[in-house]
């Protein structure tokens, strides 16, 4: 887990650590907070908007169509207002098509999908601790992942360069930082 100044920063770093390059297409909800398309733009990616269904969730049928028609490699699914997409189907679609799944769980801390917390379905989760959220630090955010390579990249991108990662207690072991600083 990496603590940051905002969930927006976590979203941006998630895209960079996932490997987004200039011009890469990133699928995302059409109904989302401005931090999501902003992070996609700042990472050099191009947002491909997926329609929203009646329940204010990303539409899995439209997602499948956009996966097939867009050449996108990434999905940043936003659980806006705590409305969780049908994550079993979303995860299956991502796995079948080699889509890297990032969850924007800024609005869904503590919310479960089939007994599993949001943020635990994809490769990376981004959580907000802004003053209106369940976990309140005034401002702030977290990037969470089980991938030590992603964790090392994001720690370096956030400023743990020149072996400063050695002073942190929640970063991966040193071999994951080789060649990053």
C-alpha cells in the first residue's frame, strides 16, 4: 500500500505502473468523477467511455463491445457512489481479453461484491481518504496492490528514489527496485 496526497494521484500512478504509454486506450465508466479521465489524460492514455446501465454501474454488455472494438489494454472501473459493477463478469471479460484491471474504489470502501471487498478484483485498487469518504484524512489516497513490481514502481514514481525505499516499512523487498531509481 502506498499513501498519497489524493486518490487522483493513485489513479495516475496506477496507470503509469500498469504500463500505459502515450496513445494507449483505457476503458472507463462514462459516469465517473473527473479524477478518472484526468488521470487517463495525464498518463498519456486515451479514454474510451463505456456506457452506464440503469443502476449507475458500468454496463458489462457495452464493455464487452468496447473491448472488442477499441484495442484497449486497460480498464479503470469506477465504483461511483458505491455502485458496484457485476465484477464477476467484468473480471472474466478482462481475463479473457488480456485487459489490465484497475479499480477506482474511492467511493466504495467497505462495500462487498459477492463477499469480496471492492478493490480486490483487479491488479490495482485506488482508495480515497478525502474528507467526505469513509476513511477520512482531510485529503489523501492510497494505491493498493499485491504485485511487488507495481508497488516498487509506484513507490519510486511517488518519490522513493535514490534507495529511499529502504527507509519505508511497507514496500517490497530490494530486488523489486532494481533498475527503477
